[in-house]
């Protein structure tokens, strides 16, 4: 695990995993309070892409991808909205 953002409303968290340990590139997951995976976020340029950074910006969860995208992530279901191409 590289980074974790807690979700106090339900005791779960959004977790950024080491991309080298996740063969499909879906290294951003939401887990519940017992550690079960609820969803996996799919990078915008999958396959061959992964998430590199994760941060909470108020009520918005944002992540960067290896391919250069800044995305917002739906906390409830892991859906992505591309905000910006940064490269």
C-alpha cells in the first residue's frame, strides 16, 4: 500500500496499491472496514496504465495516472471523470 484515504462515514478507505503488485493496472481500490474490496478503479488508458498519486480535495477524491491524467473518482462506485491531461 502506497497511500490510504479514510472514509469516516462508513469506516472504509480508498487505497493506492503498488502498481508492481497489481498486474491489471487497477491499483486504486475501495475497501470496507474489514478489508474487503468493494470496487477497483480502472485507469483511463488501461491496459498499460496505473494510478500514481491519490489525494482528497475537500469532498472530491483525485488521482493521477502514469499516462498523465488527473481524474476525479466517485467514492461510491469508483467511476472516473477526466479533469485534465497534465503532460
